[in-house]
């Protein structure tokens, strides 16, 4: 007997508003680490390499959770999965708020990373409960509020951490997430589960990819101490190679792989992945180094900025990043994806090189960071769009999943390399890295970014629009 599903209940502005409040709260919770990283390093006695590890843990979890959350949302219902996901996020926020040391804070960030899956689940709910035209508006509103929440978190994290404590900078947005989740649970109707998918979730591939990313992070974090711990470093390299080999073998045999490495054989895909990796490496170098440079004491060569000031200095970059998506979309329609990516790479390489040469004034760093954020948004948006449109519709999820994982690896590698450079460049007995370490980081990132222009030349009509 065939069962007929009842049509979904139409939602009102209150339910969409609850999703918007959740987007603001999660955006704020996601963004509190970056402007306060120097403060966290001081209070928790972290090395620059450990600080870099902290800055990317949330992103790694998000990359792993997002495709699974979307699949479960389609299968079991978006609201059901969203509420459970937010319970994990709230637990992570509370762990981060109460963390007495770095390992516990890392655990909290791992749990908080589940929030990255909240946006696609919100979109599932909106599409199920609203007509097509209204759902597009609602999705745009929720997306914009998430960006707005990120800006609010960037601005408020410093004052809260300095005025109250680092514990409250995690606790306050977590309380907001708990309140917004409660509203979503009460105001959002249950959505019917979708058609069951016989292929299931690629759990072996997910576990092996998780092991690969985490081992890569610890390997990069240990790189500055290779001289004192060569056996441990060598063991991590062996474990990393084993994870990569196992992951490739499992994904090649999986019926429905989370990320299919065979897709990399396609010119459009490997080009997108290489460019995404390089662009995100360059971006993450600036994301990590610029706040560190702001925090260097004024008696040396920095500005002695506290967490509050750093948040204000980073705000123009957050605004630039929010504007980059629409600008990239307009540019890709008019001039093609290759032109947009080329422009973004040139802007980023120039900004990184300029920061290496000129970083003696606050405005040097503010403008440089804003240009890099704009360039990153231009490039990544164009690459994701071109990747999605260069494959068959049924391959869209796998292709964009590859780009997403590559983006995470690029950010992680860039952050860890930056942390390693600062750690190696810190004189014995000092807490302040040599200025040459910052210059080296910017120069290396700028050179690698510029070299990616050679890859842009290989972009064919399958990538260009």
C-alpha cells in the first residue's frame, strides 16, 4: 500500500525569525576565537603552533559534520536533526566556557564544530515549509544573519574576555544558542522525513578522513620541535600515510562515498581543488598572523593591542568577506569564473606582499587583511559555483564535498605553517617572535598564491561560465 504524505505545514515569520536568531547566535559563537587568540595563548600558555591548532579545530569538525547532517536532514527530517546537532553545539560551548586548559578547550571546539551543519539544515526546513520564492528570501535572510552574528562575535569577544573573562566569551553566545534552539523547537513544525536512501552514510570513509585531518594537524603542530622529538614526528608521518592510503582505498570502493578521490582525475575538479587549497592557505596565513602582529608589544615592533582593539581592527575584513559573495556572483556572470579567480589571486598576492613590506601602521594591517578577505570570498565563491556547474547534477554533492575538504585542509595547513614559523622564530627565553618570522610568513604565502596563477591558465571552458 502506498502512503501519501501530508503536505508540509506553512511556517510564519516567527519560525523564520527563530532560525535567524539561531544563525546570529551560532555565527557569534563561531567567531570568538580569532580576535582573542593572543589572549588565549597567554592565559593557557600556548605556543603559536598550538594556537594555530586551536584556530582550525572547529573548521575541521564542520567539514566532516556538514555532509552527514545534510544527508540525515533529508532522510529523517531537518528539524529533528537540527535540534540534536544544536545539543552537541551547546555542550561544546559549555565545555569551552569551563575549559581549564588547552586539551579541554580543543574538545569544546571539536563539539562546537557541529554548528557548521546548522545552516544547510535551516535551508532544508525553509525549503520544505515555504514556496520557492519566499524560501529564497528566507535563505538569504538566514545566511545574512549568520554573517552578522560573526561580526557581532568578532566585536564583542574582546570586551567580554577582558571585562569579564575568557570563560564568559564562550558562555554568553552559548546561552544565546540554547535560547534560540528552544525557540526553533517550539515554533518550527516537524517536517516529514524524505525518501530513504539505501546507500547509507559512508562511515568508514568519514572515520578515515577524520583521522587523516587530525593527524595532519598534529604533525604540522609538532614540526617546529622535530629536532627534539624526531621519533614522534616520524611516527605521525607513518600514521598519516596509513590514514591517507586507507581512506583512498575505502572511498574508491564505496557505493556512495562522502568524498570521491576519483573525481580529482577530472581537470575541472583538480583545478578547483588546487586553487581552493592555495587560496585558503594564503587567507589563513593572514587570519592567523595579523592578530598576532597586532598583539606584539609596542615596545618591540607591534601595537600592543588587546582583544577588544583586535576585534575592531578585524571588523573591516569581516565586512569585506560578507560583500565578496555577491560581488563574485555578479562578476562570474559578466566576465566568467576564470576572470574572477584571477582578479582575486592578484589582489591576495599583492596584499600579502604589501604586508610583508609595510606593517608598521595599524591601517597597513587593517587594509591588507580586508583585501585578503575580499579576495578569498571572490575566489572561493567562484570556484564552488564553477565546480557545481561543471559536473552532472547527481555528482554535485561529491564534487563540492571535495572542494569543501580541500578548503579545510588549506586553512589548516596555512594556520599550522604560520604557527610553526612563529614558534621557530621566537628566541629562546622570549614570548615575542622575531619580526622576520612575520615577514617570512607573508612572503611565503604571497609567493605561493602568485604561483597559483599558473594553474588558473589551465581552467578550461568546463570551469569557466
